[in-house]
C-alpha cells in the first residue's frame, strides 16, 4: 500500500464520487455522535485478507473477517465477525448456533439483505436490514480490542471505530442484537 494513504478523522469533506450506501453510514455514525476515522484506498480494494492487513497498519486497528453465511435452505442468514488470522471451521460454529450445514450466502442475498457486495460485507450493512433477517455472530476475540475496523458498505474505504460504541450505540440504533461465539480454529 502506498505511503500516501493516511488516517483522516470523520466523514469525507465531499460526497462526490461516493456511493449512497457509504454516505448513509457516515450520516448514521454522525447522528450517533460516534468518533471515527477513515482511510480511502480506491486503488487497493480490500478483497483479500492480505490487502486488509496493509489497511490495518494504517488504521492501527484490525479489520475483521466478515463472513456472510446461510443455512442449507437459505432461510436463516448470519454475519460472522472474526479475527482475520483465525481459521473458520464450520462445524465449530454450527454447534454453537444450532444450525447444521452452513455455507456462504450468495452475492445476491448479501446485496438484498445488507446492501453490500462480496468483499465489502460489514457490520455497517446491518443498518440496511430493518427486518433483522441477518443474525450477527461475533467471535469473543473481536470484542477484546479497543478499536474495530470495518468498511462503510464499500471496500474502497475502511473505518476505525471504538469497539464499545460499535457493539453498543450502533447495534442499539440499528435494532440488532448479537450472539458471542468462541472459535478456536481447531477441528
């Protein structure tokens, strides 16, 4: 990542070139009085965990792995937040949430339910799920850090927020609860 990327406080000075879903994120965060920082990386979209590690260095916060999951019948949906360096073992999660045969939801389902495209899924997408069709699952290790990194529903910008505010003020406003899970990465 170029050294020209830097951490900026708050929303962009202009909405020009920004998607409506990104602007809605800033509007919501501002309405909640949440302090946040952002870094723009339009030429380095965070499609991979490798790109995310470079962005993490700028944010000085870890951008979580966000997995959009569904049951076999595609009737229950989950957004799992977990540390990027922890391997995901379906069986371990399935036993904790009582849902067998988890798989990844489709890009179309993610866009319909969270207004996020593959590679940009984020807890911020829950603001676009007023019917609470997506259940938030959070690995306990995510909650231990002071800061939390995520995308504003688009993966060409990353945000740094206070963990306690994301899982407090933000979730309260978007009317979503969360289930804390413990993933070890072991079989």
